């Protein structure tokens, strides 16, 4: 892809184990490799959603200080949270928790925030995006079917918009679909071009 | 999928050659087969966008009158149009047309309408959906790159939201992402359950 050739001389590292983020980076044609370093996702009380995702993507980025000694290394980390009625919803811990989360989200609107840190040397470029998601009323049968047949446990809010529940249960969104999947890749693409190609 | 077992006794026919619509029906877990019958897409002057997509999905459905003699046959046809500044934009006829369409859509908002006809016997259930799509400013290089490397010729407005341009060029949408792809599959799912399973 000659358009993005200027990115090829860099070692762009996606610091995430999410297969959705990997697919989004591939879809945007960005050259990169994955190097996931799981960190404990803890944050201080009282932060706003934007501050939480910023805190967590910075925390994840800190694991890559070794790589960032290479001036051609660029590390991208991200964190996605779901906010419903003012409360932050994490990943479900078990089946009952996943069912309770989806029952709460059913028939209402929630917000998805993703914070992204793009790091090069000691420089950190931070960006975030916010989308609203409207779930129609889901039946108990639909919720149980989804939790039983899919893998909601690695996903904030216990669902993946790109899975069955996203096809049949979501009336619409406001904002970026890719942000709901876990990465506002249009913003990452623009930031990389500005940082590395201009 | 036991949840949708009640649909299995019907012969659900998707009357469309669009690979996106096929993927959306599969994603929703609806059992179906494809039987595409290309029709000429012409409509009277002076119709509103909602009337145009209704007219065209009905026109497409008429090709299946033979199949509809079978009381277990259910035919689904659909038509998608792009509306920009009050004008309906069709599929591009050549490269220059595709470039001109994307140049017009760049940096602005357009609307995508999809009309769907679900036919059984002499009964026609009609539904539609509308989404707004916000393109950021696309560079000439990005537009030419897309037109050269992808296949915009079978798509209203000369783009596919699920392709590269959708990853890097769209800031956000209002409404259903799947509707922009060509089928508001959540509404088709609900209509089929109501028509055939209740």
C-alpha cells in the first residue's frame, strides 16, 4: 500500500491481546506487530470515563519502556470501557454476571469509551473516542443463547458488537462502530500519519 | 441454533446478489438460501428516498412470484440508496464517476436508506431503515487509492463501509451500521420472528 509506505520504516507495536483491535489495524492497512503484555486493570476512584481509559492505556504503555529505547519503535495501547447510567461496567466474571450485565443493557442506551496511547521515545500522543449504543429489548432466551454460545468474558459490558448479539440486538449507534469494537482506528490512522509521515 | 429453529421449516430466499447482505443474514443466524435475479433498477421521478427503496424492493420481489406459490417460501428483497444534499446517488458507472462521488461525499454527511420486502404468498411486509454517515475530509490520494484497489462499482455511493475507506475515512454514523452495509438485519430478524414464529 504505497499510501502508507512511510509507516513501514517504523516498528509499530500493538500492545493488546484483543483480536478485534488486531483486525481493525489490519483493516486500516497499518503495518504492525502484536506484543501483548497483560497488566492488571486498576484505576483510582472518582475518575471520569475519559480519565479512566487514559489512565489505563498509559498504564499499559509503561510495560513497553524497553522497546521505546529504539527510536523507530512506536507502541499503541488502548483501553475500552462501557458506561451505563453513569456506572463503569467491566468484563463479566462469570455466566451469571454476563447475564446480569446484558439484562441491564437491554432496552437502553450505553456509552463506549476507548482511550489510545501512541508512544514514541518519551513522547505520548493520547486520543479517545466515545460512541453511544442502543440495545433493543432483548428476551431472556436471547441473552442466555448469546452467553452460552459466544465468549463474552474478555469484553467490557459482556458483548461484542461484531457477534450475533450485535446483528440482532442493536438498533443503532451514534459515533464510530470501530470504537465500540475496541479501537477508533480512523483516529489512530490520522495520528500515525501526522506523527510519522508529515 | 434452537432459538431460530422455528424458521427452519420455511424456505427463506434472499433475493440479492450482494455478498454483504448474505454475510449479514449469516451473522444473524437466519437459515436461508440465495437466489439472485438481477432487475433493472428504475423508479419514477419525484419519489422520496423511502418511496424509492420501497418501489425497488417491490420490483425485485415481483421476480419471485413463481416461488411464492409455495406456502412455505419466504422471499426477502432489498434496495439501498445513498442520499447526499437531497440527491439520490446511484452506483458509479466508471472510475471517474466513482472518484467524483467520493470527492462529493468527502468532508460531509450523507444518508443511507435500505428498503426491505419480506414476502410470503400474497402478503408483503415492508420495512426500511435510515442511517447518517459522516466522512472526514479524504485526500485525493486516499480516494484514488480506494477506487484503484477496491471494487466500488456494485455499491451505491461508490464505497463499502466494511472496506478500507470505512476503517480510515468515517468519523462516525448515526443509526445502524448494518443498514449502511445494505441490510438492517436486526429489523429483518424481528419481522421474521413475528411473521413466522409467533
